[in-house]
C-alpha cells in the first residue's frame, strides 16, 4: 500500500514539474504569402488537351491557383489579399490559416490590379448568393471603380454595400497599417475595361514589387531595372517563357514580356539584384511550371526564381 501511495505521489510530482505548454510566438514582422502563380485561366486550362494539361484533368494539383498574394501584419492583426481570382475561396481560407488572429473568413481588404477575368471575378463570392459580406474595403484605381459601379453584377456589390470602394491614385502611397505602405503604379496593358496597376508594398524592413501583368517592358515609361533596385523582392510577369508557346495567336494580342526577354534585359544585373526576381502569372503552357524542365533549370541557374505556392517573404 505504501509503495502504491509513493508511486501516485511521484506521478503527481512529475506532472507538476512540467512547464505548461505555450503556443509558439508569432513572428511580429509582416509578410507576403504566395496564394497563386498562374495566368487567369489556371491549369488545367479550359479546353486544353495538350500534354501540359491532360494529366491534371484526372489528377488536379491543389497548388495550381490563379495569381494572387496575401499580406499579413501580425503586429496590427490585419490581413489583405491582392487580386480576387476564380480561386478566391481557397485563397482566403489559406490566408486565414496563416493569420491565427483573424476571426473573419474575409481579410481586412482587397487590392485589384485590373479588370481581366483572373484578377477580379472572385468578387462574385462576396455577394448575397455566397458569403454576403458587409463593407469589405476594395482598393481600386479610377477606371476600375467606374467599371465596377457601372456594370452588373459588380454594381450590386456596391449598391448592397458588400464592398466599399477605396480609390487609389497612381504613385500616391497609402498608409495601410502602422508598418505597411502600399503604392499603386500604372503599367501598360490591354486596358479594355480599366487601367492596370502594379503595387509597391513597403514594410518596416523590406519592400516588394508586384506586377503580374504588363506589356513589353519597353512600353513602360518607368525603368523596370530601377524599380527592381528599389525593392527587396520583385514578383513580375512571367506569363510566357518564350515565343514557342504562342503558336496559334498573334503576339500583338498578348504582348507580355517573355521570360527569356526579361532575363536578357536583366542579364547585366548583379547576382544580388537577380536574386530579387520571382516570375509569376505563368500560363498553363509555360514550361517553367514543371520543376524538372530545362526552362526551370535555366531560370534558376541564371539566379532568378519562379514564385511558388505558399512561399513566404518577410517585410
């Protein structure tokens, strides 16, 4: 009996000696997380039965999402998303999982670049047919604001106050939180319905450039090399690897800078500068989507990166 009592006391003491388990502390620095890397149509691409897509119809890849990045500020307990893509539901769920402080399923605000289908149509999930949000801040440029207020069904989101439009101006920074500044920058693109912008995202320690869509670099009044030199990360248009992908449409219709053209333009940059560059917004035909391709090997050997799903970059 005495042995049994001593055993119980020993077990109780051992339990008492263990310190209480504490949840890991969240890094207070804000960070970006890659929520999608693909061109608007995604992959597998609608109607595509080529080798680049055929296997994905039967075996979908959950990492293949349309281009989007998330922004999380732990210190101010806020999160934001850039682009409202067709993959919006999964992307905001991932964003929330990376922001344990966030109570709402919807982030604190949404930034749009332009009115092409992969970049804004995810707004449909905010309406009364879906989550029926209330006054979600939507940061947009002037023509994008006109497009949303002047065309249904998007105008209904405005009328019912599912969203509240927050106007932006070219090159005018906004103080998003106490540690983060966002600056929209106009870029040349096929602007059928709205202007197109990229964003400079500045945190307390580092900054990033996000330009998922642009026409040839030579069409831009700004110097892309100078813009890269101003930031620590540059997520830039990598839609097509080279001209071989464009075998059924005129390049004049889709004049994105080829990755090979960009690498040639950036070739004189130092290794440190090239290391900032992440190609994003990859078309379903882009061989750089295959980590084992010669295109991927070339990009990496030259010191560049291909943006990867769930990749984090601290600011």
